[in-house]
C-alpha cells in the first residue's frame, strides 16, 4: 500500500511506518472526536440559535462570566507578579521558603476555598466565634459580608495566582543581566526598573500565566455553582442534569468553547515570542539579589506570609478544625472507599494517558510528518476545554454513535468508569504529551540515525533508547495528572458511575446540601493528597539547581 507524499511527507512508507502512522493519527482523532461531534451537532441544529442569543439567560451568563474573568485576572496579576518579583530579586527572611511554598496554592481547588470562605464569614461562623470572645457587638460590626460574586472572585484569585507566579518567576530568573545593568546606568532604580525593564521583558510569560488563569476561570463550575452564580458552566450543567436538554447544553458548550479557544490561541501565540528578548551569553552570571533589611524586609516578609496564609493555611486549618471537631459526621468506611476510588482512577487514567502520549510523540518523531504533527498538536487543546464541556461532548459522541450504528455505546461509556477515564484522557492528555515532548526535543535525532546503522528497528529504539531517557518525565507526568484528577469535579460529577464518588464529588454534594462541616473531611484529603504530590514535584523536579 502506498501513501501519498503530499499527505504524509514521505512516499512508499514501510508496513511498520504505516502502522505507526495510523496508530499515531488515531490517538489524536479519538481524543478530538467528542469535540468534533459537539461542533457538528451545533452546525446541524443552527435554526434555534437566534432564540438562544435573544434569551436573557445567555446575556446573564455572559455578563457574570466576563465580570468574574476580568476581576480574577486583575487580582492574579497583582498577586502573582508582585510575589514573584519579591522572591526573584530580593533577599529577605524566609525568601527560600516562600518561593516554593506559594506553589501550594495549587493544592486548593477554588470550590473548596469557596466553602471555607463562605462558612468562615457567615453569620455565627468561625470568624464570629473568634471575635465574640472579645465582644459580640464588635463581631457584628467588623465581620464583612461576603457576597456570591465577591466570594467567587476571591476564591478563584487566591487559588489561581500560582500560574502567574511560577511563570513570572521563571522569566525573572532568566532575564538578561545586561539589560538590568543598562537600566542602572540610565539611572533606573526600584520601581523604574520594574516597570520599564523587568515587566516588559517578562510580558510574554506573564501573559501566558494570565491566559491559563482565564481558561481556568471560565472553566470553573464548582465555585460558581456553590455561590449560586449563573455562568456558562452552571447553565450547561443545569441544561443537561436538571432539564435533560442536550441540545441547549451543546449550544452553551460551543459558546463557552469559543471563549476558551480564544485565550488558548492567545497563549499559543505568546509562547512563540517568549524568548524574543534573549541575547547570547546574557545569562552567564546570575542576577544579584538586593538584600532587604529593616522595615523593607519586614514588609516583604509580611506580604509573602500573608499571601501564603490566606491562600493555603487558611483553608487547610479551617478544614482540619471542622474535620477533627466533627469526626462523627463522616463514615470512615466511606472515606476508605473514596481513597480506593481515587487511587483506581489515578492509576488507570495516568497509565493510559502516558502510553497514548508516548506513542503519539514517538510517531511524530520517527515519521517527521507535518500532517501527523498538526493533529497531535491540535489534540493537546483538551486541557484548555472546560471539564463540563468535555462531559457534554462525550455524552453527545456516544449518543450519536448509538443513533448511527444502532448499538449500546451509552450503556458502555455513560455512567461507567470507562467513560470517566475517557473524559480524563481528553482533559489531561496535553499534560503528559507536553511533558514527554519537552524531553524528545532535547534528544538529538542523530541518536536515532546511529541506532538504525547499528541494526535497531523503530520499536527497539523506543524501548532501549527513548524509554530510559523519558522515565523521569513519566513520573513527573504521573504526578501532574494525579493532582488534576484528585481536584477534578465536573467530569467526575457527570460521567461517574452510579454510587461512585471521589473526594471532589463527595465534598461538592455535601457542601451543596449546606453540610459544610461534613464536607471538610473529603476536602481535607484533596488538600493533603495534592500538597504531597506538589511537594514531590518541587523536591524532585522544580527545585532550583545550585
């Protein structure tokens, strides 16, 4: 069988190359299939679009989503950039602790922070109990009322600023010393250097961080649902889960997807220009940090400590207090089952995702086909797509297949662990793909050519050469996927089997029924598991090399 040169990049591919090609092409197509069906279903049924556009609910979804989005972007920009600036350019007490500990904000899902924030400041809540020891009148006067909109913005901002922090810090650490020295010669000091040199050169990295924040904010379901705010994600969930209206859910999913892909496109564009400011030999020496003593050192330490406290310690201690003071509210047999369910999902999903992404990367590298590379690159967009959109697209896919083939695909994949793992594969495939790809880009292709001359076939090259070099990144990908699965809510909530719960669904269901204290135990396990995995990532993969 011959394959055309224009399509595959090479003519007369061998049987082994054909097998690699088709498998490597099939993987991204399967990953993309639910989204393709979602798009096609909306094109097919476009006659009612005007009705949706004229619907006041759609306007309300758009208004709330945009308001939350820009508020969160502003707060995460300030918190992420300023904290990264402090730990990157200054030495003060605790700086080596804060440059890693601030990453622990990733361990707190926004919806769990929302539970904590709401219960802490509610009438006769934790804040009232603490202040009422002094005076009940004082407690009534000083405790702020956290509304749904403000609560959502705070919860999202304090759990997502880490995206901006880690990317801004990375950019700051790699900035050219020459530029900073030129700035000093021009008389730039302090904030002049920050606004005229540091921030402009770090702009691409900061923009990528903000784009990731934007995608996560628009994708959020648990937080806005808990606070009762109408956004696209809550509208999609209500359309399907409450009203059993797949058509409306599909339309809203497509509308939200357009928003998300816009930011994804901006992020991809910015990434291309990430290093436009670099100059040869400009990083041979590390930038010297300014030592902060006295009041300036105290202020820097206080800011970082306050940020660490309110973003991580605050929800952690609140959940610990509720969990231990109300230990009788949760069945420990059920707790064990939640751990087993989570471990099962993590192991099965991670292994499948890593295997798929490994073979896809391998196919792109071996065949060097632009056609294959295009589809592989397109398939990693899944991480930018909200979990609730993926859930609806998976349901739409198997509904379409049932109607087309007259088979029972829904019975196999909808409401089963297979469908849930399939949803995870779509959502988290890009994490593993990019993690493996970063190593593949560093492996010179001449190694493969030399192996061919020594008589190695392609699969021997994968097994004996590539695999040993990629092992460390397999572990890193496994950790990253595990963190995401533990925190994932909408995919699990919609696609899980009946009576199959994880920590996230258990916490969400209890909190939705105003059983916040009972929700503390599963929430605490999410935080502890995520913190442990983040600690392992920092220790073995992210810590600064001396």
